[in-house]
C-alpha cells in the first residue's frame, strides 16, 4: 500500500467459528471476524479507517480533527480515542440536541476529551466549514468525513481483506458468503477493492442499515465513487459500475437507529448461543439479515458463511429501555 498508517488498534482481529450457531443451522458453517475487538476504546470498524486518516492528519501537521455523526456514533467515539492517543484536539459535531444524560458512545466521546457540538437539528446537512470558522483561528483542522468514509479511510478495509485472506489460508476455510453492515459505505468499498487486490472471492452481502430514501440508493453511488477513486491508488483495471455494487435492502424498513424486534431478536440470539454482543443500530440489523437468510434457505446449503462484526457495543447502553426484559 502506498499510503502510510498510524497504528491505533490490535491486528489481526480474531477469526473464529461460531460452533453453537453452526449446530443450530446445520446446513452451514458460520464464522465471525471480530472487528468489534480492534481495541480502540472498545473497538469497531472505524479503527482501521482511522489508522490511515489520522496518519494523514499528522502528515498534514494538523492540530485538530473534526468529524460528525449521530448521538450514538461509534465513529465519533473511536475518533476521539484516536485523537487522545496521538495528541490531537478533537471536535465532534453531533446531530440533534444535547441530551440530559450522556450515555453510551456520547459519554465515552466526552470522557475521551472530545469537544462536542450539537447541531440542534436532525435533518440539516452538516457544514464542517461553518463549525471550523468558530474554532481557534490559529489551528489547522483536519476534516474526517462522516463514518470516516472516503478513500483514505477505506484503505483500512483493503488491508483487512489481506488479513482475512491470510487467516482463511491458515484455518483452511473457503468462504462462500460474507455479511456486513453498510451505512456510509467506506467499509464496503474497502472490502470490494480488497477482494480485487488480494484476489479473494466470496459473495459479499452488505446489509443496508439506513432507510431507503425514495427509489434512488445513494449508498450504492457513494460506494461506487470510493471504489473508483481507490482503483487508481491500488492500480486495478476492472471497470466498476453501479451494477457491481451489491446492496441488500431487505432489512432497512425502519429508520437508522430505530431498534425493532428484528434487531432485538438478533442481539438475543447471538448473546445466548455464543456469548457475543451485537449493537442495536448496525450489527443487530445486519445479523438479523444473516439469520433470516440462514433460516429461510436463501443461501446455498453446505456453505461457509462469515459475519464481519463491526463493533458498536457502547450503543447498547443507550437502548436499555428497549432491551431490558425484567
Ligand atoms: C460505522 C459502522 C458500520 C458501517 O460502516 P460504514 O463504513 O459506515 O458503512 C457498521 N457497524 C458499526 C458498528 C459501525 O459503527
């Protein structure tokens, strides 16, 4: 890889079999890739992206980083931790109003020293420059896009595919399917580029997390534009078009962040069979999609299926009301 990265996490993350779940669905061997265990202030997929993004902020001699997200943004929490580790000032623009009690990721971001700015408006697009103009004028600010999803961040997942390939070889596994939660698209774009670059083949099933907004699917566009930019860096000739961007839109009927019985049942099932925790926003939704495919024979029998766990644990605490069964 041409770009440098700054180590923030512990890699490789474990790849292991879900033996109990595989017994429950005997037509399949089910595996999990533990990017919930990247180690950066409780981990998650943003750690891999931030290794490249933070390096770029350091290379550009920036003093501060600004990023944005939802109140329970795992991305903002990991960005705050990364900034604390390398000594950069961290600003987080959070959608909506300041809550009475900080919980889950928001609490952790604050503990990690981020300066938190509330937009007081959920719908409005975030204008980074407008916020930066209020920061200390002498500071050079590095903007990390929402979800860390640009080509720089996606390089983390190009590498992750190389890491996965090595583990599959060591454990003698040939994957047929990989499920992943897809929201701002950088993870998916990185994996797609990585599959090409590292010559690793499987059917990628990205479960779209955000609700569809009309007929057009901006996620596919976003993924495609990152992939196209990435092709130049990793020197791939394949011509990608929208038709090459897989997206499963069967499980995003409810808005982003709305936990339904689907997510609750998925969280319960993995917790009770394997003792592994999912999150209510991303991995709960994506894992539900995978379980639905397993239960309803939507995958070919005797196949090897991987769930790529992307983290999100702290958000559970903000959903205690919906999750707590007394
Ligand atoms: C951000 C996030 C995702 C989605 O990754 P994108 O690169 O934004 O598509 C999935 N799972 C968790 C837990 C996340 O925090």
